[in-house]
C-alpha cells in the first residue's frame, strides 16, 4: 500500500509542518524542510494511522491507539499522554490535543492561555488546534472552544448544525450541515470573510487564510495571499485539502505516481500519469 504510506507523509517547509490527518490505515511518516528542533526526525515504523503538525514538532497516532511526538519540547508538547485509546489528534503552536475513543479530550504542553485545560465530557466528535486556542465539535453538532481569545476566536457561534471544524492562528472556521461556511476571530487579512454558498464539503485553515473543497470537486481560498496560497488550481477533481503557513495542499485521484508541485507559495500534491 505504498500510495497510502505516501499520503501519510508529514510535510515540513521552512519552520512549518502541514496539519493533516488521514484514515486509519498503517503507514510510514516522511518529513523534510527545516529541522532545527528535530521536527523532521520522524519516528521509524509503518504503524501510523494519523499525523498532525505543531509549531516546531510533529504528532502521530499509531494503529494501536497510542501517541508519539518529536521535535521541539520546550513546553512539554512532545510529552504525550500514555494509553492506547486515542482516536484523533491536533497540534497547536506549542501544545497538543487528542480525542479519546470514549469521546473525552486531553491536552498537554504550553498552557499560558488555558489551551490545555480541556472541557469535561465524553460527547466530543472532532477537534482542531489553533495557535493558542482549541475548537471541538460535539456529538450534537454544537461547538465549544477554549484557550486564548484575544480576537474572539473562542466565541463560537450558536447552533447544533455543524459538521466540521478547523482552527489556525487566531481564528476558527466551521462547515455547517447545509454546506455553508462560518468563521470568527482575527480578520485583519480576511480569513473570516468566508465565501458564500452552501456547496462546500471540506475545510481547512492556514495561518491567516482558509481553504474549502466544493461539492463539484473544485477549490476556493480566501484571506492572506502574500505567497499565492489562495491562488487555488483550476479543476474539479480534488478530494482533500490542507493549509500550511504560506502554502496549500490538495489531493487528486489521478492515476499514476504522486508528485509534489510548487509554484510560488503554492504546493500541490498530485498523482501524475
């Protein structure tokens, strides 16, 4: 399953590691780019099921439900909790967040804004980590956020019709059940000015910009665009997206080998014929 293992790679460019997760099949981790703190010194093995990137560290979920981390550990962000009952992970700037199989949350690392003080309960379905704040989606479709709130990034909208979440620097993004988008928090570069429409299927948040995958397989980007990170490629054959610091990733189902294409600040992951 070499194709699966390649998707599972953790990509590091400059000081940024792309935040991404993948379906639960085993695979290897690959990394490249800046390695000042060992953020590209990934653990060996082919039993990893999901990955996430923080500021200068990496985080992985293994097939057996346990966690691993590597890279900068000044604030204990690599001191992952013990256990093999974890289901999802997210990496903040200097803190980690995990969702357990029983629906509860655990946080660790830097806690200057209460970002590791997770809410109680076992009714959580998804998680996202921003710079110094976190966002969680509950089983009933409602949202909860905690941590740094200097720009209102934790002031979640009311309602129980949310399907997916993403968080970045000091803003948050959510996908609603009707296919529309909503965002809140820091908006100096327009990351909260989401596109209109109700035909969106997936979202991700870059540093100060947003990405969305539409029902027709096309992409849209908005917010800060100083490196062309919002200049999405044309086409309607995209399956998945991820936002980095100043670049973006997209996956297509084209037959052939995978290739990583870079134009300006935009990085595109494709399978070449």
